[in-house]
C-alpha cells in the first residue's frame, strides 16, 4: 500500500525500497521478511511487558498516581 502511494523506505545499511525496487521479487521477499520480524519483536515486547506488570501486581506494586491526602483541620474543619 505504501509503495503504491509513492512512499520510499530507506534502511540505512540496506538501501532504498521504492515502488520500482519492490517489483524485484527478492527485494519484495526481503521487505516482507523484515516486516514479519518487526511484527514478531513487537509482539514479544508486548508479552514481556504484560508479564512484568502482572508479576509486579502479584508482589503488591501499585500503579498510577498516588492519591492525594488532604488534612482538614483548623478553620477549614470549623467551616465545614
């Protein structure tokens, strides 16, 4: 889809992928394999992150902002 729109991808140590170079079957295969590995790595990162969060929760780690506690005393307490 990107090459049909005229988008060129430049991988520094591998050169430029354009609509013209994507017509080459070997280049197309390489680009698809690289995309598959990138998708796999992203899935692995997500899985490890979720596992880490789950382990932390089991250990009692609290996530998010700490709740604010206000001391109501003196004139404010009297006014309320």
